[in-house]
């Protein structure tokens, strides 16, 4: 049940693109295409942004996209906006209905 | 729309117990598994426990096994987390969350704060 590895922080200017990585193991991220990404603003509950690695829930901007290669998943946000500034967490299915989260990445919009 | 409302948090002394509740609405509760996820102050998210749609299967993170019990009452659309032998490191905001069809979580409650302190 080791946490997934994310960078502690990333930053970008408005209009730019950023990518957040999420590295797991062959038995977690690598074995399932069941990575989700969550956005969390201070004092708020997390919000689902990406599921099944690359699918967007209804209502989530198409500026958010997800991908996976081997044991690493990634979240890309294009056309950065001020409201994108938040913490982002990846999460992978880990078998037997259990989940494992990444440590979180703080996105700063400069 | 899906709503999850947690309650039961508060301040408790180390070694004591607390029961959290999460009232669900806006979806067919008995068809979905439910998770509890916690977040210590200033820290990241940590998965805590899962209960299947019918209550027959339950899973826990190692750090709470033997101390916490997840359960549900489908007649009341409510999921519970019984927390015994609480420790300082259990201090966190506890979120209940609905299992998505893709095995993750798609909806979260607003969270309830548990503080363990003497």
C-alpha cells in the first residue's frame, strides 16, 4: 500500500501547459488502466477530473487530459487559468477494491 | 444530484472511540460500494476503508486494521466508520466517497474533522 509518487509542486503561467506525473509500480498503475485524478482547492472536497486514465467526467473542461505509459500516469492541463491553481492527486485501483493515492502536487499559476 | 453528508466528527481523547456517519442521496445507494478517505492537516489523501454495495466485503488500510470498522445500512442510505482505540495520528478530515463504475471515486462528501487529543 505504498503511495504513488507525484512531484510536490509544479507551476506555469496563464495560457501555458503543465504536466503532472504519477509513478506507481507494475502491480498498481501498470496493471490497471484505472487511474483517476482529483483537483482540490483549499478547504474543499476533492473533485474528479479524470477517470480510467484519460476519460473526463461531464462538465470537466477539455483543457484537462490524462495519459498512461507503463507504470506512470500523467495529467496535462493546457491553457492554464488562475482557477486551476489547486492541489492535484492521482489515485489508482490497487486490487480487492482498495485504492492508493499519490502524495499530491501543488499547482501554482504564476 | 449526488449528495454525501458526513457527521460525527469531533474531539476525542487517545484510546477512545468515535463513529462517523455518511448520509447519501441522489443515487441508488444499495448499488454502489462506498469508501472512507482521510486527509491529515496539511497532508495528502489516504484511502482508509471500503465496503461493497451489499456490505459483505470490507477492506482496510493496514494502519487501521483491527481498530476501524466500516459498515452500511442500505435501508437508511448511510455508511458508517466505527473508529476505536484512536491515536493522535488518526487526526484528519474524513471523507466518505462513492465508488465509481471505474473502481475509483466519483463523488465526495464535504468531510468531517476528527481530532484526537488529550
